C-alpha cells in the first residue's frame, strides 16, 4: 500500500511541476499570513513546542499581534528593516512574525557574530531598530558605539527564561502586553508576495557577509514544495527543528514548511547529539530538518539497538553526503530523505521529490553545468565565446537561468548582485546566476524522465564548515590585523571524517618575527575574539613569504593541496586542538590521530 501511495504522490508532484503557473507577485502572502490562516482554521492545534512552552496556533498568532502592536507604537512600518538578534526560542518566532505582520523586513543576524562582523551586518541593512534577546546582550552592548542606532529608542529587548530587566539603553518588548490589541494588524493584509520579507546573510565569495534579499514569492512556494513534495507531511505531523532560524534551511524548509500545512514545530536552541533521539521520541516527532554536518554527528554516536526505534518517517535538508546516505537511512529507519539544494541569494534550486538516494533531486529552474578550470579558477569558454556544457556524469559549474519564473533577487548591494550573474552563456543575450558550486548528473534509475543531480563541491573563495559559509577574505582580513602578521591567506582543507572544509591560514609574520618570538597567546585571543567559532582557522602555516607566480598571482592551489599534511609542509604548522584556546605546534602523533579520524573537531 505504501508503494502505491508513493507512486500516486510522485505523479501528483510531476503533474504539479508541469502545470505550475508563475507566482503572481501582487497577490497577498507572507509567513505571518500562513500563521493567521492556521489560527483561523485550526486555532486549538499545537503550533510550537519549545523549552516547556506549548503554543496553539491561536496563542502564537495573538502573541505575535501583541508584539506587532508594540512595534507599531515604536514607529515600525512597511519596508522598515529591523535587525533580529536572538537564539532559537518562542520569542524569536513571535517577533519575526510581528515584523512581517507590519510589512517590515527582518534582518536575520547570525547569533555567533561579535565585533566587526556584527557591526557590519546591522549597519549594512540600514536597520532602524535592533530587537535582541537577553542572552545576547553582551555581544550587542560592546559594539553599540559603532551602530547607527539610538540608545533608549532603537534597541528593543526580549527577556529570556530568567525574565531579567533590560539594560538602561534598551526598551522591553513584552509578549504578554495586550494593551495594543491582539487582532491581526491591518497592515498584514497589505503584504504581498513581492515584498521583501527577510535579509538572510551569506558570505558570498568575498569580503564580509552580504545580505541576500528574500521575498515571500520565494518563501511561500518553496515552503509548499517542502511540505507537499519533499516531506509529504500534514497537520498531524510534528517537525523537530534544531537548526538556527536565522538561516534559510531552518527558517524556510523548517519553520515555514510546517506553517504551510499546520504541522507542529518542536524548536531547540541548538543540536544536542546526546539528547536528539530522546527528544524525538518524547515529542513524537515524525520529521526533522537537517544539514549534512549534524547527520554525520548522529552517525558518529555509538550504535544502539534502539536506533531504528523512532517515530521519524521523513526528513528535509541539505548536505547529506553519499558516503553515509545509505548507512544513515538504514540505521535509523528513515523512509524519505528530502535532500535539496539552494542558495539564499539564488534564483532556483533542486529538490529530491521522488525520494531517490544520494541526490539533490530535480531542478526547479532551467540549469546548465558548464566546464570550469579549477586550477586557474575560471570558466572555460570556446572560440565562439560561449560556455561549454559538460558531458553527463562529469562535474561542471552550476548556472541557473534567470527567467520570469526564476527571477534573481540578489543582495542589497547592486554591485555584489551583478557579480553573481553571467551573460551570453549558451547563446547571445541569455542570463544566468553563477552558483559557485560544482554539480553533476547521476543515474538514479527510473525517475519520471527527470534528470537528477548531485552536489560535488564549492569553488572560489568560500568554503563551508559547521553548517556555515566561511569567506576567506573576511577571515584573512581579520587575522592580518594582528601586529605579528604581515600577510595572510585563508583556504579550506578537508579533514577525514568531517563534512565541508576546515579553515586553514597561511601567514607571513611581521618583519623580525618567527614562530620562536610570535605572541601566539595574543594571536589566538585575537582570532577567538573577532571571529565566530565556525570561521576560526583550525590550522596555521607559518611561511617565510607568500608563494606567487611570475605575474604575482597567489598560488593558493598548492597551499590547499599541501593542507596540514606534515610530509608536504616544510614550514612550522600550528593546530587549534578541540577544547583548547591557543594554537600549538602540530606533532606527528596528533597528525596521525587526525588522519585516523580520532579527533572530533
């Protein structure tokens, strides 16, 4: 019966894809409106479970309305940008909804950021207010002087479980204050699919984080695909969500997907491997949202006879690598894996709607895989000036065509947006979004005559580590600010048994400095203070000079090939060992542990 139901579901998905009409950007729609609809149709159903709190759809909507009333009284209106700096909790969700109800834009600030990157992000999006959680007061307090916000007016404080009073430079947002009303604000009905809903930050390829524009016309259809085609969930399902809600995966494929069909969301602040499956069982969750790194963490835990005894039926996420796909699916008895591929700033993506193994699925927009010279970091064009498509099964640079159905919204910075576009790719006048990623087609057997794709790797100056995109330029700029560092180049290196690439910095010390007289404690503290954990280099290579070509181009490829391998690196090599705060010299014993997958970074 299950097999027949899956075939029917596949046919429905295929029919929907073939008959899909372009989204009407003028139509009313938003994430907040999804909640309003559920509050009307299913008021007593469970919407959110988080840290001992349970909110029905009616309660969730009323709390968001109370906050919206307070924001409106503070002068927040349509198109205003409000920075939201808070960990995963009920306050994040209700505040995010309140911002959307007023037609304002929520700037989703990464909660790992401090100092320079945090200042940059809040100022970049021209924030008129900053809503922050009690738990992040310290990080915000130390940068207030650098922000374009006014004390006592523009900082809005949301208490945590301790209910501590706000600092004297902030105003409290009280989710229990009904004096401003509990009804849906009139502005909510005026929000259209074309309106900007969020700014989601991405490292892009160079420099400090960029703010990707995310409108409701991208969110609502993608959330519906997530619910109806990838997960195939309904109102009676429960989704476990421990991904950061400031990122698109946790926010759109997690939270908004559940909102679409009225499924319940169990929200956690962060992933805990030790309590993950107990939480799943205790809350009777039937689905969860993932990123590949934490699937590997789950697989690294000791096997148990209870592993397959869980209520999970279906999962959605990205980055689940082929080398552990089958083992994970079998060990934990997972029926459906809705792997997808997308970029916050992109105009399309892929979705594994037919539940095929080891694939990101089918494209939801026209795509090309073109030849790319990795060694020289450049696209290959033929004598006619056009790009060359790669043969089936070979890796190529993924380009997504810009069309009426796959529009490109880009970043808040027009120059940065333009750099992601390629013209005259296959024929004169065409326009494509450059994903910066290598993909290939794979054979998955019968799949309703739709080609399937597999992610290969990232290219250029960004790598992924700990579920975050790391900009090499941003990291090298900050490391270079230390007085003992003259030049610095950063790149990603593979560590056996981990997903993505770990950061490695090759530095040339300032004149007169070497490993023997460098201030390693000071350099370690500088890196630890100014970079979030995921962006801190794991390895540092001490060079006498940067390797360059005769045309003075940096030979970064050789550094990446050498990586941290002692037999290939003639220079001093430092490592930041887990649970330590200072870089130490790499020795052969620790190197052997890494290669044997005995170190958990």
